[in-house]
């Protein structure tokens, strides 16, 4: 029995760690940063890749923990979040804060080893996510705009880690992921509208699941797809895209636009759910295509 209880306790600790750091989200952010690094690197340094992966996870994990500490009372009101470790009382606020501070220090220090610019952008990401985006969520739909800035940094961060410089190339990577977040998070806001309402969160641009929100979702989706193929025109410095790769990116972009149009037509939770999935597939495939094109071209 003692052995069984110990095993259950370990599983619970691991599960709570995964949840409080939002492991799936954090890993997707690390994936974006690694993709950005591979695009920017002239020669691949696996030591730098490891530092970027760990540093990126620490930074995102810290942001997520701070966010859950601040929103713990609101999280307790929503079905989706009431069983998270902090509102459920499995992790105390003091323990969570200690973990977040340790993650912040480790993250900045790890990224600083790569280069100071990478650490600076990582620190900016934590600050904006925690001090701007999080408090704005209960005050204005513009919170999505504020959140899109730290959310777009990882793709750019990888390039900065590789080149130790900011320019048109990481700026383009930033723009792609920045605009992508609007249809992605508005679809989430639509799908979880009733639950978000319990917590007092304003996630949709009009505040309602209406034609206005759906129309803006379509517009930002189209803009995302157009920005994604800009490198094919040779105006983004060392960030290049072949015609074949651009056609493929445009094709999957048409799929994303289709699901945005479906949200406008159906205005249903199911249509929003499909758009969420399509947006995740789109950004993942885009990053894979960009990297594959660089090494195949």
C-alpha cells in the first residue's frame, strides 16, 4: 500500500507540474523557437539548440505559472480551469510563486548563455504576458492584441538565438505568428465563450459571437496567409521561400481560410473548434515547410 500511495503521489506531482506549466503549450512554443533557430543558423550548434529548448520552456512555464497565480480566483469559477493545481489547492500560491521565480531566473540565465539579446526578448515576453496581457483579459478585448506580442516572440527568438541580431528576417517570423494568433484565439474565445463569461474574460473583438467577430476572424486569417508567403518575393533578407514551398503554404492557408469562412456561415461552437484545430495544424506545418525548404533548396 505504501508503495502504491508513493507511486500515485509521484504521478500526481508530475501531472500537476505538466498542468501548471501548461506543458503542451510550452512544448509548442519550444518547437517554434527551434524552427526559428534552424531557419537562422548558418551552422547548427546542438548545444545552443538544447539551451534554447530548456530556456524557452523555463520562460513559457514561468509565464503560465504567474498567469495562473493571478487568475486563480477566476479559474475557480470556470469548468475548464477549476481543477487546475492552484485553484484546486494542490499547489499553494507560495509554492507556485517560488517555482515561477526559479523558472524565470533559470530561463533568463540559460538564454543569456546563448546571447544577451535572446535573454532580453525572453524577459520581455514574460513581462508582457504577465503584466499586460493577463490583467487586460478581464477589461478589454484588446487583451488578445497584447497577448499576441509575447506569443509571437518564440518564432523570432530562435532566429535571434542563431544570429544575435534583429532584422527583417526575425521581424517577418514575428509578424507571421503575431497575426496567426488572432483567428486562433478568437476561435478559442468563441468555443469557450460561456465558460470565459463566468470568469469575466473579454476575448472576442466585439464581445459577442456574432458576424462582426467572424468577419474580423476572416480578415486576420487572410492577412496571416498573405504574410506567410511574403518571403517568396525575396524582400525578407536571408529568410527565403521557394516557389514550391510558397504554393504549399498558400494551399494550407486556403484550408485555414475555409474554416474561418465556416465560422462566419455557421457561427457555432463546432465551427470554432474546427478552426482552432486548423490553426494549430497550419502554424505547425508552416514552420516545418519553412525549415524543410531551407535545407532542401
